């Protein structure tokens, strides 16, 4: 190499030096980032649960992508103003809309460490420790929902990908040629329809099973639909039940559905993205009996285990079904668990190179202990029951049956006027007030409000604030104020 070429490489090395801060600078960066996060967390308890969008656009970074780096302080200020403040405060204790996610601090530390070491978590041969840790974490999830030895699974970006992964495994195991029928109720999450389309089964015969007064799939109606298909020569392929629906939190009769699937040789998939992991606490186990008999389950640690967004999980009762659907290497020919650390995530999922997701789940379980998660879950279910009982005992409110899990759908019955319009206005008023964030849904053509209590930060005072907000807003609307 010529001296000139050498000099050019050395100059480029100097030009790229900003990519590798030195130790003292790293310490400064970490301290500043930690202080920034601390300020964010300090404001959460009293801050609003919802803010306008104006701040997103002011003041912009100029230029947003410059040739030269800019100071961390300026960059963090920008993030705080135009990213962290506007929109719904999903980390707030008073965020009870949709299905709240979490954001455990211990998980943030896990992400930081995973990114800093950048272990390659796709294959056992590259990072045996990372793969062992992911398999141990997924095995813990599988045991939590009562799956036997021989189960396997993988961490996904969320419930949608978990459901898709399970549906592809079910297709490979029981519907390779197509033509098998799919059964679910109208309360199934829309990601199920999306997953069927992506899996090439958009045109599979589809039976929408009616629900009962509590919005649970009717097992007798499922039995009839299955029998009708068998009689007509259509093969029952896949039954998808919900362990906690998003609009009312209803849990389908899982044990009765398991009996029917067993009888007809249909694959039994449970969408437990919202509710499945409540199996950790006694109240949840009471509501979810039968989930342990599923062939596969989608779970969402970024909901029911309070993790930051981006962590779902899929588990299959017979782990080999995932290997058969997704294996990219010849390893799948060997029995599960033949390598010392278990199967590689790259062989169990559509992904190859991936974030070392397990650490953000494993670390909080180590540091806080499983008992803390169990207590928090029991607390959420207790708080939802309390919210339900308080409204049930207050004049004018319609609340339905007590919640199966931690979600209450409710609405106000005004003395006069359009009930739906009133409840839409009620929701708008509560959201605009910004103290508590609730969301709405339509059930059988009617407008309802929902209160989903799932943040680890939500406690009794916050639920009292939610009750106060809806009762005050309804009274104001009634009075025409
Ligand atoms: C949240 C949810 C999903 C979708 O999961 P994502 O993590 O948002 O992809 C699917 N089903 C149910 C029941 C859910 O609550």
C-alpha cells in the first residue's frame, strides 16, 4: 500500500472517531442520559396523561441530520420536547386506555447492556449464553401458562408477530394443502385476520362463532359449527380463542374449547396477548383454566409483564412444530434440546439476526423477583374489580358483569338523549381534560368506554382519579356544562 493510501485510511479513521467515545466521554453520556430519564420519571406521577401534538414540530433540529455531531444536551432537550412530551403518556400511572404497556426501568438497563455487548442472539453457536438465557426465559413463560416439557417458543416484537408465528406453525402442522376451516369469534383481535392473510390462508373457510352475553365464545355454537363442517366434508383446521379480548377483557371458555379441538383434531391456538400471562397470579389462573391445553399461545410480556414495547412471545406445546415451520439450519433434524443450550431462536422464528430481547425480560425477573410481578398482577385485577364495583354502585352507570381480568367496559345512561353520542362526548371530555387516559370501543353497535388497568405504576389513588374523572365529566355533561 502506498504511503498516500495509508495516510488516507488514517484520516478516515480520525473522521470516524466520533463513533467510539472514550471512557470518560462514555461516563458523561451515561450520566446525562440517566439524568434525562430520571427527570422524565420524576414528572410522570403528576404530569398529564395526554398532551397535544404542537410540540412535535417546535423547535426542529436544524439540520436534523448534520455532517457533524451535536452536543448530547441539545439532542436530549429536543427528544424531551418533541418526542417524550407530546401524545399519550403511555408510561403514566393514569394511562388506562387500549391495553397499557409497561416500561420497567430494569428492562431499560437490560436493553442498554444487550446493545452494548451486542451478542448475536440468533444462533447458539454464536452466543451460547444469550441463547441459553432466551430459552430459559421462554421456558419459564411456557411453564407459567402450564405447558409441559417439550414446549418451545421464541420472543417476538409483539402479539401480532406471535399470533402470526403460531398460525404459520399450525398451517405447517395441520393444513399444508389448505382447505381446512378456521373458527374464532367477532371479538378476535384484528391481527388474527392479518396473520391469516400473511400466512396465505385469507380464503380459508372462516366460521365466526357467536358469543354469549359476557362476550365469550359460545362453546355450544363452536361444537355445532365443527359438526356441520365435518358433516359437509370440510376439515376443521384451527380454532382461535381469546384469553382476554381487547374490547371487554372476556376470556373464552378455554377448557371446553380444548375438548372440542381434541375431539376434532383441530389445532387449538390461544391469543393470550393481553391476558395469557395473568397465569402468574392466582386470580388469573382461576379465569384462564384450559390455556395449558392449547397447541400454541401468543403472549405479550410488553403488556402483562410490564415490559417496554417490543416484546411478545409465542409458545408451542410441542416445540418441534415451530422447528418444522421455521428451521433455517439442519439442526432441526436433531431432537429439541440436543444442544446444551436448546434450539436456536433463528430456527424457531421467521427472524435471523435479532435484538437480544431476552435480557430485557430476564433482568427484571432476576432483580425484582417473580413475586413482585405476581403481586402487581393481583393488584391490577383487584383494582379493576374495585373500579367495576364502584361504578356499579353509582347511579346512571352500566357496567355489565364483573371483569374476568383487569379491563372494564362501561357506559353512562343519561336521563335523556342519545346514549351513544353522550358516551362519545364523555370519552372526549375525559381525554381532553388529560388527567386520566381512557379509550372507547363499539360493542354490538353501541359506544362504550374502557378502563384497562395494566400499568405497574397504576395504584388505588390512580383508579380513584379515574372514577372521579368519569363521574365528574358525566355530571357536567348531564348538567349541560
Ligand atoms: C395487543 C393484542 C394483540 C396485538 O399485539 P401487539 O403486541 O400489539 O402486536 C393481539 N391480541 C390481543 C388480544 C391483544 O391484546
